[in-house]
């Protein structure tokens, strides 16, 4: 399978199954799709297909180069992964390993974000703070179920986790005490809205947290419209200086400012660039996922503008990077040479198996977006996973169990997309959240184009 597209002045050819990317001239760009099903087509036939617009000698030379790429395994590569993913999935289900927990340390919040899927931090249930005992049992479960894996991930999440900061500190200390005796290594993350990000909290985070996720939507008017305090006031002016201090104190690494764009700011590229102009280098701004009846939900008519915004943003990122102004946009991060491994590319985030969410009272769910939906209750930190059927369903999901993914060029980059979004859009974790897919495909095209542009700057022009 190949995917060809033009972006920012580049003719880009992606060989989907090998992952090879080729930046080509106009002739080769037109020839590659023509030759996909008959690479030995004569020069005369190729010329006819091209309407006689190119000299026959140029066509002959270009066709020869295309055949060489195909023979080297960099073009028209067959898909040999389906059999592999079946054996990988079977092994994962027979020998389950838990690698990461999302600890809902607080089902309570001091903001009233209008798009919050957690219902003001309550997750459609009751307000609660996780006890030290439940947290310890969760960490013990992670250690016990992690098999031979050394590095374990724990995200302190909410609601707002700093509302239960003393327990956060105690759980980090407990985790560290377990490292020496178990040989495990915890990598903690704190996700916070910043309202309680005092110097004490930041100092602790800089010492103990591998990553910080700082929630802000962008421009003041955009942020404050969707992220007011419980009293109805804006949060921008409170959190901005704290977030800038946090980013600088961490040397502009191991953090993200993370925002959400909605129907109200479909010009979201301005929010990303606003955050960069404020001094943030690590930025993630993501589309809202909401009931279509909500006024802030993205509409079908918004999508063309959103796709254009990604193109605008990609062009501006190239410009700023070439000027020596580093900016990293999370959704444009892509590794064309290395990871993630093939298994991850095929099967996704590991929700419901490798990754679990834990409520304040110790219930286990496949991920934070399923918390409170009793259908997806897996078990608890005392008894472990008891609903094996759900684990089997999530563990079996991959790009080949999702009909719309099979022939999609993006499948090895998005890994089938978010199962929660698929479920909430279609009623099945193997469904297709079409708006999310359209945006994801554009992000991947932009990410590859950025790689091409920056590689060209460094002197590597590709094929």
C-alpha cells in the first residue's frame, strides 16, 4: 500500500507497510501510483497514461528508479503483519503484563471545565479522595502484575490531584521504597490544572515527577471561556505564571502544556503559537470529544478549517525551527526510523491490559475515559482483574479488527486510534470515530512533511 500527497510544496510518497518515506519530483509522484499494480508496464504505456506530458527518456529513467526501490523493499511492500499481530495478541492475553496506572488520586476539582468528561472531577459518581491504603494496594498490584518489566508508569490524575497532595507525596515515597527490593523503577507523572501549583508542589514535582502535564487551552479568552473556576472566574491569569515557572524550572523538557480546542476556537493554531510565544516549547492541543448536542462540540462543517489549521501550524513550526526557535507539538511527533515497536503500532495504547485506571476507592477500569461506566468495571485493587471478558476484548483489538483501519495509510501511526473515542462514537471499541480519524490522518501527513522539510535543511533530501 502506498499513500501519496502534496504538502507545503513537497511531493510525498509513503510506503505504508515498510514505513519508507520518499520525497520525489512531479514525474515520479505521478508514476508511483500508476505502477503499483504493474511495475513492469512499458515506457510507452506509461507515457500514454501520463498523457504524453513527459519525455520518454525521463519516464524510462524514473520507472527504473521506482523498480529499484520496489526491489529493495522500500516501495509497494506487502503487508505481512496480520499473522504476527495474531500471535502477539495471543501471547499478550496468555501472559498479561500491566505496565502503567492512571491513579485517580482525586475525584474532585477546583475548576469547572465545561467540556470535562469527568463531570467536574466526579466521573458521574461521587466526590472522593484516594486514601494512602488504596494507593499502596494499586502500586503493589502494578508491581505484582508487571512481570519482568522494570520501568513502571504511574500518572497522578483527577479531577485535580493536587487537592490530595499529601497522599501523592506518601505514595511516591512508598513507590521509591519498593524500588530497591523489587528491582522496579517508577516513573511518575503529575497532571494538574495549576490552581494549587505552589512552590512546594513544583519543587516536589521537579524532584520526583518524570513528567508534568499542565492544562491550559491557549489564549486568555479561549481558556477562560472553557476553564473557569468554581466561582465562575477565569483561570488563565492564575495558572500562566506558575506554568511558565514550571517549564523553565524543568529546562523546557519533561513537561507539556496541554489544551483542548472546541467549536469555539477552530482557529486553534493561534492558541498553539500563543503558547509558544509565551515561552513554552512542549505543547499539546487536542480536539474535544463531546456529545454532538453540546454547543462546544466539533461539527462536521468545522473539519475543513481544522485540517487547514494543521497545515498552517506545520508550516509555522518549520519556519520557527529554522529560525532557531524550538517548538515541539505533540501530535506532530513521529519517528520514521525507530519506535514504537511493531506490536505497539498494531495494537495501540494497551488500555484494559497493560494500562489501567484506578478510582479513589480502588476500582479498575480500562482507562480514565471509561471510569464510571459500570459495563467496563474490571475489578479492584484488592481482588485484581476479575472481568476477564473485558480484558480479552481490549487485548484483542488492533488495526485488523477495525474494518476502517485495514486500508488506511495511517494505521501504523495511530494504531487504530483511541478505543474510548471509538466506543463513545459508535458503541464499539472496534468502531470508527470518523472526525478523529480525519484529523489524525492530517496530523500524520503534516508530521511526515515536517520531517522532510527539516531533513532537507540538514542536507538529507530523501529519494
